[in-house]
C-alpha cells in the first residue's frame, strides 16, 4: 500500500496495480427475489490489461450481462471490489461512477439503443453534448466517427431508415466518440444475419488492433469468441478461462 495515492477531489484511494485496466477482486452478485436471494456471480476475479480483447461466453441466464454491467459500472456487486485503471470505484458516488463511465467506457448493446428521432450523426454526437461540447463541435467529431465506421453517406438518416448492421455501426461510433479506453459490447451481433455479424466483428477487431481499444464482448457466437485473445466462460456463477 506504500504507493497508494489519496485523491482529495473524489475521496478515492488509488492503488497502483499491474497495468490492469479492469480488475475484479472476488466479485459476488446476488439478486434479492422475494425472500429468496439468488446468487448469480460467486467470487469472480479477473484482470484485463489495456489493449486486450476478451469474449465472455456462457449459457443463457449464466450471468454474462450481469458481469458486463458490473464492469461497465451500470450495476454494483453485492461484495468484492472493482478497480478501473487502478482506481477502486466499488463504493464511489453515483456521480463519480457516471464521470468514469462517460470518460472511460463505451457501450454497445444487442438492440442498438439509438434514439429514433435523431439522425445517425446526432445519435453519435450525443455523448459529447452530455460532456458539454458545443453542438457544432460535437457534430464535427461525430462526422469523423461516422466516417470511421464507413457510414459517411448515411449520416443524416434516422435509425428506421438504416439496416441492422448500419444501426450497429452507428451505435459503435457513438460508443467510440468519447475516446474510451474500454469498449463493452453485449451480444453486438445478436440481431444481425451472419454476413453482417462478420462485418461488425471485423470492425470491432480493427478498433482493437489499430487503436488499442480494450474490448470485452459478450457473445453466443463461437466464431466471434475464437477471434478474441481471451475467452472467459461464466458457468455456475464462476468464471473460467479457456
Ligand atoms: N434485476 C434482476 N433481478 C433478479 N434477477 C435477475 C435480474 N437480472 C438478472 N437476473 C437473473 O440473473 C441471472 C443472470 O442474468 P443475466 O442477464 O446476467 O444472464 P445472461 O448470461 O446475460 O443471459 P442471456 O444469454 O440470456 O442474455 C438470470 O437467472 C436472471 O434471471
Ligand atoms: Mg445477457
């Protein structure tokens, strides 16, 4: 603990570890359903270094989304600790967690989660508007991001006028616009046909390889899991690596 640093602004203790971007220490997550507590994750420990790509696999209901939501600070463990970039964020305030989420993490979901009335461009710009950017600056950055995912010609379309694969590209551009170190995706190809799924997979892999974005992807797709550097399986509440 000699190297621990106390940050007076956010009241948190930073403990330098290895170069882990994500560190989970003995995470348990139990849901209270009626009087019957339902354990979902049990003593899960994991360390992911910057630039790695990881698949999370496991049967339906095994706890993959629960685990991803804990890593993404959308949910809190019942016990155990989560450190992001060496900072223990387990008991940070909702505001501090929201700031870390906004600055460090991009999310992609199976159902895209785009706002239906906004154009692709404005959907992508949204995270920067939340950060307080001027509208024009946010739109310029969004245009660059839309081009990066190969959708320059569709920037002004609303989601309903885009294909599933194009909507997922918009969602990926939106997840990346804040330059997150970590991209979390929950079954990003679950709603796509196999050809489109392959395109989205290569886009994610190229972001990992060329820009060093750390990738954690929940998937049922064996082909996708095989392309990641690491494959983590959730089974009976525990995490196994194969
Ligand atoms: N808010 C909740 N309240 C109670 N139980 C929950 C809640 N969320 C999830 N669960 C339970 O936790 C278990 C794991 O759910 P989770 O969504 O993490 O599974 P999953 O592995 O992502 O499944 P799938 O592949 O179907 O998406 C399930 O049994 C589910 O019913
Ligand atoms: Mg799930």
